[in-house]
């Protein structure tokens, strides 16, 4: 694997889940690695672009504060300055990253010196108009600089309000394809400058002209308050300048921009027109007639962006710009485009949506809901009639539009149109009857909902639909969820629930009339879902439902089979019946059903619930039943309590069956020591006499390849009570400790079971076995479930347990009787192997520290004794070897020099070096 591939994997992992990636390192260290690699001259441009993409996607994660953002931006500015001129793409990406960081980390809003320097550099870049100085190859740099300035102006409106003269001059001078970038930058600055003026009182002609001719520093130099977003909402009153201002110069600028607009791309034209519309709306001295010359071109456009800008213009200026003829023509244009054969489906849907939300000159309704324009008549919309050959989205959108058309049409046209739409709905149901696909079924029921939402008051059509749907269900009971959903949505949409009740009643009747041969296990599950929904309706009699359930259970083998799903579905119906207002009419039948289930159903859980419902039915009034069974707003049980004895008993039962949550920590894990599990070889694996001459490293490598070799680290903790716990928890039993990892660097940790923990006894010791995939520090999230003396179950969270880097160290796993010289030989050969190994994984480093007057030997024995391989007294040097499961090593050669102690470090995983360095730093800090 190449170095670039390694970075590719790391960047992909970070972008997939930044929090999980940073659990194995820190944002600061990862950012430092990124910047270091960006400064590396040997790295290619493609790799550097990949690195910069991280700062484009997640700037605030790697730069959480203004200071970090400023330092990072300064580093990137240095990278930008030293990047070769030929690396155009890389320079553009770096420019975008710097701008992104400056904005997202509030460096721009905080007016930092670095942000001002970057703005100056961007302005200098765009002043090379027509590529006179840097040449045509640098054109993308200027384009990116314009985009960066425009983004900064958008996020801090008014930032360039004192640079309008120079921006206008640059726009006028630019004759290349970049002219549109300069146009958009200037227009954005002009709009925001005028918007800021609208907040001032008594704006004079001099102040107005000074804005248009501004050529000073950035706005924040003279503005003591921070700039904020200044959006214009055309739905409310638009802020305007005072009337009477001299607008000749501004009008000339506007005319010039409009004359040049046709040279821009559709997206840029749309943005330009929107800005200009807002400017005209804010300046009373400018007439909307400025746009009159553009209307003919805009009416005939096939570009969605320009059509959207045109509708925005119409919504803003209405009849002050658009005549009735213009309005009629525009609507016909929208109708034609919504069925154009060369357009894609999303584009057609856009045009139909524009018809539904068309900004009329004189709208009848002022609400933002869908309301059809007066000019959209059945004749105009005749070409939009839905057919079964339309795709789902188009058909539903057309159906909704035509329903609105014929809802408001004259009686003759309305009858014909509604008849056609009803025939369309019946055709869809016929397709379902012929085993239509799931997509067809979903689309058809959505179409049904749209039709009923508009024409539910037409009783004859509504009755026909109910009859057709009931017939359909008789042949295809798999439609049960769709029919239930339709009933629910219609009942929610309409104030009158009559149609939904008639549908549910009809479905209940069809189920009762079905022959026994159709009541198979598969079909019965669908019927039970329908009957459960029917049981919620107080206006539908339920005696037939109870008779059917009792008959099915008695005359079939359902009870003997003990199917939990079927039994639970029957109980769900019974539960709804308990809350039914006419429960007294089915009291005896329901009691018989519950009693039969509690005695004969071959499932303990179903029996218990049936017995519980039977007890409630026979002991509580209907009013108390509704209180007991009522659900709270969150779907859980209501807080109200009944004073009956049966309620008290059920409450006690619920308390015993519920797992309660503690308000604070009850238990904690106290670290004892680490046991080096599976870190040495067994005696049967020791070196024999005939093997002593063999290379020790080869022997070690043979053992290294064995399955499970050195794969576990065991940490020991005392499980004790946390401080200040309730006396209720002084004695707890059957504790189950559950561990969750915050990263993927370790394998799953098995639950640990502890019999009991008493406050006045010695705490039990638990062993936590870690199986590392990558030997990095980690944090364990621990929770526990336990039982108290009153037989209640509790869930509590324990304080998180941190596993430090040194806790993962294991001595080198060699046979216990291996001679010291062979251990040294293993060390030396491994050092040579690391030094000459794969540079993508292996690395060598150096750490130095001052030991002062303390004995170096004592420090070595204290901190490295368990991992010491060899010692040379004469040379005052030591060799230390750490094994980090599953398969990594850290080797150290410690030697006293004249003025410091040198620690040479070698490892077969260079990613461990930051952790090793921190470990050594902690040791030396503790000794000083």
C-alpha cells in the first residue's frame, strides 16, 4: 500500500464519521498532520487536494475556535504562496479552504488581521483584468477569487460596500468569460450596500452617491457594529429608501447590467436578475419598467433558472410590470412546458408546481396554500388530464391540479371533468385487482386520497369507491395496511369522519361474510389488523367481531399452535374493545373470549395478558377502564391512577416488571492493576536444546503467527459503590456490567456478571478483557443492570473508564526460559528489520530529556523494568521492548549522553509514535 493510499483511507474514514475517527486521535494532531503533509514538496497535487477537501467539508471540527482557525488559515496562505504557478487546481482548492475557514470560524466576523490580509490578496488577484499580468492559464485563480469575495460578501453583507467604484471599473474592463463573475460580485455588493442604507434615516443624495462611488477600505473599518445577514423577504414589507433621491447614476448602472445579462449563463443570469429585482424594490426612484425589455426573452426561455427568476419578478412587481395579457401568456407557457416531451420529469413537475403557486396580479386568496389561478380553466388544462401511462409523480401532480380545476369550474365542465377523474381512479383500482406492483398500489392509494380530499362531499362517488375497495379487499387482503392508512389520513384531513367509518364498517362486513376456507393463517393476520382498526371506532358495532374471533379460536387449532403474533393481534383487538363506548353490549361475549384464551391458548405470555384483560373487564367500570388503558401523549401509560384495588395490584406488578433508571451513579470501577494475559509462551513452547542455535527472531516469528498470539489485554478493577448513594442501594444483587466502546479499535467486550456488592464488604474484583484491533487509548462506556432487596430491577450508568496507552503494553511474548542473550538477539534483529522495513508502516524517532541529579538506572527500573531486554553497565545503555497486541512492537534504546538522555525509538507502526512520545513525556515530567 502506497503512502497516498494510506491517506486516502484515512480521509475516507474521517469523512464517513468524523467523531469515530477522532476517537483514536485528536483534532489538533490530525490537523497538524494535514498541514505538515500540505507543506511536503514530495506530495503530489492530487493528494494535497484530497487533504484540503477535509477542511472544506468539516472546518469547524478541525478548527473549533477563532484562534485555531486563524492559525490554520495563515498556514494555508503560506501553502498558497509557495505552491507552483502550474498547480492551478490545487491553488483554487486552497483559496476555497482559506475562505471557508475564515467564514466558518468567525475570523471574518471578528475582523482579524489575517482576514483583512486575505481580502486584500483576493482584491489584488481580481485586479489582473483580461489576464494581462499572469496570463490565460491563471484565469481559474481569478474566477475562484471572485467566488470567494462573493461568498464573504454574502455571509457579511456590506463588506464590499465601500469598494463599489473599483468593482464597477473592474467589471467594465473585463472582456473575457470572467465578465459574469465580476458582474455577480458587483451586483451582490451593490444590493447589500443599498439594503444597509434603508436602515438609515434621512438618506441624502450625497450619501447615496458616495455609496455608488465608494473606493475606500472594507466596511468594518468605519462600522463599529458587526455586519449580519440582511435578507429581503418579498412576502412582507420591503425596506425602501426615501423617495426623491437622484437615481440617474444607479439607473444607468442597472440598464448596463441588464443589457449585458444575456451574455451570462442561465444560472448567473438568474442570480443577477434576482439581485436587480431586489434593488428596484428598495429604490422608489427606479421603475420596474426597466425590466420590460427583458420580458420577451424571459417568456420564451427554456431554462428553469430563468423561469424561476421571471416568476420572482412577477411576484414582486405584479401589475406594475406585467399586463393581463402577459399573465395569460405566461400561464399558457407554463402549461405547455409542463408536458413538453423533451423535458425530464423533475422539470415538468417544476412547471406544474409553478402553476399551482402562480403569483397572480390580483389574487383572490392571500394564503400560501395551493390555490389555482383564475385564468386556469378546464379548457386550458385539458392537455394535463392524468392517464395510467404517466409516471407516478406526474400522474399524482396532474390529478391534484385537475381536481382543483374542476372543483372551481362551471357545472357542465365540472361534471365532465370529475367523471373523467373518477374513471381514472377506477382504472387504477382495476390495475391493482390484476396484481399490480407495490409502486402501482402505493400510487393508486395516493391518488384515491387526493380525489377524496377534494370530492368527498359527492356521496354517490364516495359510496362507489367504498364498494369497489371492499370488493378489492375481499380478493386481495394484503391491501389491509393501505386501506387502514387511507382511512386514517382521510379522517385526519376532513372534519367529517363519515367516509372513513363507512369504509371500515364495509371492510368488517366483508370479513364476516368470508367463507372459513379463506381464513388461513396468512390471511387472518391481515384481517386482524383491519378489525383492530375497526375496534377503535365508537360508531361501529363490535358484536360480530367478537363472535368471529371466538368462532375462529374454538373451531381451529390456533390455540394449540400457540402462535404469539396471532395471539397478540387478537389481544390488541380486545384491548381496543375494552375502551369501546358500547362495551356493555358485548360484555358477555368479550368475557367468554378472554376466558377461553386464558385457559386454552398455548402461550404463557398470551394467557397472562388475556387473564389480565379479563380481570380488568370484570372488575372495573368503563370509565375506569379508559383511565387504566389510556396512553399518554408520548405513547406511554398515562400518569392518572385509579383508586381501585385491581389498579393498585397491577401497579405493583408493573413496578416489579419495569427496569427503573437511577438518577445518579450507583457503582463505579476502580482500577487495580493490569494482568499481561497471553503475553508469554507456555512451557511446552519453550526452546529445546536442538533449537537454541536457530535464529531467535525466527523462533519468535513462528510463535507470532499462531492464532490468538498475544491478542488480549486484561485489566482488573474493583467494583465499588459510588459516593453519596441512596441507602436503597447498599446491598445490590445479580449485577450485569455492559461495556460499549466509543471507537472501533477494539473488539466487543463481553458482559460481566457479579453476584452481589455490599457497601460494608470488600468490593469484588472484575477482569475486563480487551481485544485490540489497533492499540490506541480508548474510553469504555459502562452501564449496569442490578436488583435491590425489594426485588426491583434498576439500570445505572457508571463513570466512563479511560484506558491509557501504557495499559496496553505487554512484555515481549517469548518463552520464559529463553536466555537473556537470545532476547537481546530478538531485539537487535527486530531493530534491523524495522530500520530496513516498509517505510509506509515502520519508522524511527528520537526523544531526549534531562535527568538532573537522579539516577537514570532507578528511573529505568521503575518505569521500564517489566519490559527491559538488556543492559550494558559500561556503556550505560538499556534496551526496552514493548509488545502491543495484536501485532505491533515499540523498541527503545536508552543511552546517557553528555548533557541529556537519548531515547531512540523504532516501531513497525509509525502511527504509534505520537502516543509513545506522550508516554515518555509523562514519565519525564513526573520525575522532575
